[in-house]
């Protein structure tokens, strides 16, 4: 019975989503038909689809997406390692939280694209500059989530670990890291979103193969269908990662820690 209910729930969820996006496309087509804006500035869904299909067939979409995801992987991996280390340190040692922790909170409010001039001065106009922007755009969100995750661990768990003879490293491995996972699951998702946005902003300003650069080419050529088509691909990649990667992680964390809603 639970399986059939689950399947029915998924079916109706997909129906609602299909109706929602169909309504968006229908509204888009209606606005195009009313000619409120010039077709040059507001292309029809069909024009955008034609541009998207052309860029898929000539390989530009695939090559750009692959290049962007490659840079994202490197930058986000570095941000994950650095952010987790900083967050755990701030969450376990008060003097680090009072010094470095205050800086982390301040850095989180700084727009990631503000790091691009500094990245260009340090690394030149190279992919390393984009990787640096991606790193700085997400490391602080991950660090804050890791710190909050450590703080949410009951003190009794750490005391119990010490009573059983666990050292500092063993406490971090067997108590701190598992206990911070519920907070980190959301933090990683947020950090990835910041990384993706930072990457697109950096690629818009730096001429390199990628979705951001393809978006900039469409703007330079006054090709609004290509601009909207690439924007659609960027959104689709974000949704795909949310559903296929972060969705299962959040589901596992909720069920593993008894946080799932009944």
C-alpha cells in the first residue's frame, strides 16, 4: 500500500510541475503574441527552442557545459575541504570562532564577483582566476554550515566520548563529523548554489569556453534567443543537481537521523 501511495504522490507531483511549466510557456507565448515588446528583445518560445537545438547540434552547449562543470568541480572541492576545516575549527575552539569566525561571517556578505579583480591580478586572465572566484564564493557558506552543525551537537555526546577514552581526533571523527551532517547537507547545497552563480558571473567577464561565455557571446551578437536558451540550460543544470545529487543526500540524512516527516 505504501508503495502505491508513494507512486501516486510522485505522479501527481509531476503533473503539477508539468502544468506549472506549461502555464509559464503559455504566458510567455501570449506576451510574445501581444507584441508588448519588440520580437527582437522578447523572442518567442519557438525561437528560443530553435536556438537551443542549433547549439546542441553543433556541440556548443555540451562543450560549454562540460567546461563549466569541470571548473565548478575543482573550485567546489577546494571550497568543501577549506570550508569544512574552518567550520569544524570554529565550532570546536572558542578562540578561533571569536577571531576567524567573525571574519567568516563578514566574508559571507561580500559578493563573490568582487573577488574577480583580485583573482585577475593574482592569477592573470586564466582558468585559475575563475576557480579562485568559485572557491571564494562558496567556502564561507560551507564554513558557516559546518560551524553551526558542530554547535548543534549535544555536549553530552562529546563528554561521553571522552569518558570512553576518545582523543581529540577520535572525537572529531566519530562524534563531530557524523553529528554535523544534517546541517552540512543543507550547507553543501547552499555552497554549490553560490559556486554555480560565482562561476557564471566569472565566465561572463572572462573569455573562456563555458556557459557564461556562451551567454556573453549571445549578448555581443544581440542574439536574444541564444541568451534565453543558455539561461534555460543554466537553470536546468541547477535543477538537475538539486534533484539528482543533493536530493538523495538530504533524503538519506533525514532518514538516518530521524528527521523525515511522517
